[in-house]
C-alpha cells in the first residue's frame, strides 16, 4: 500500500481524502488523482471510445485505482471537463452508483475564478476553461498564452487579472495527418516526429516536415500576433505548452513551460473553488 510521510506520521493513501479529475477529450480521457496537499499521486488514460456502459467504465476505474494502491473509498470528490457529451451520462451514472459521488462538471454556473470576455461564453469548451484555471493556478497575475496540442490544437490568452480574452483553434497534428491520408489518393499515414530538415527528398519525410512545421509556424505566428495586438513585452508573457505533442514541438524552444497535467491541475482547483 502506498504511503506518505506527513511530519513524523506515516499515512496510507487509502486513508486520505482524494480528488479524482477527468479531462475527457475526443480521443482520450486523462485521469488524475490528487491528495489533499494538491499533489498528483496517480494518472492514467482510457480511449474515449472505450467508455462503454456505466458498469464497464466503473469496473475499469476500480481496477486501475486498485493497481495504483488507491482505495476507491478514499475518493471524496470528482471533477470533469468533457468535450464529448455522449459519454457524460455513463460516467455520471458510474460515479453515482459505485462511488456515491455526483461529479462536478465544468459547465455554466460553477465557480472558476476566471472572467470571461468572449462574445459567447456557451461556446467555450470545458477543456479550455480547465486549462485557463490550471494556468492561473500555476502562474497568477501573469499574461498567459496556453497551447494545448490534442485532437485540435488550441491556444487561449489570459490577462494578469484572470480575464479569458479568447483564443484560436486549428487542426491538431494527428488530425492533419489523417486528413491528408483520407483525402488524397497517394499520401499515407506516417509516424509523427521532428524532421531532420524542412525540405525532404521522399514522401514520408515530406509529410512529417509539413505536419511539424505547420504547427510550429502557427504557434510562432500566434505568439507574435498576441504580443503585437495586446502590446505585451515578451518577458512579461508566459507561454505554456500542454497536450500530447508539446514536448515534440518544444524542440524549437517555443514554450516557457511545458505542463502535461495542466488541465488536471485546473480541475483540482475547480473542486476547491466550489467546496
């Protein structure tokens, strides 16, 4: 059983109230378990298409928690950011039936600590809000530009006063690859990696180069445009990368920080804000 030392006392994780956070994306669900000191003690993933029924989802979750030596009874709160409404019912039912917990969904009406300055607040994805909460938790009172490289690549700008100004969306790097494969007769899927050079001598590396540099170029231009439009000194702007391809793309030193678990941190803070 996993144990923590608090002062001179050794405490089993299963005896501590834990928070379980779910970032439900189009491709995968990213889970994180936090202790009361806001430390991330476990994280794992499930393909979103594998959620199944509430019973199937609960069985998966109970097994993975047990494998991480976390007693399901220690989970005292659950928060969820979902961009896939079709799985929300099964997930809610699973937590009600097996954990006796109603999950807190990041949606209109919950406290976020963020001021929304966009034209239509109902159009903002829960994942973007979770990232924004995570950003201001890690970097309070800063200009923030947060890139999330998932199924879609998104970027949001947050002011030092925690105002969500808006963002941009473009196809994610894997989605771009799948689009090329599906809509052209002779192009094919490739492994996504950093090319050795921009101009390639064969089709495989040419596709890799196009995928890689299109994301790099978009990110660089968006950073430039935000700095110019909002008259921000670059040293006053914190550029954060998260999502599956952030580390790959940071070979160009695009980001000041890479935080893969940023959305989970935001969801952990969401529970505290709504206690």
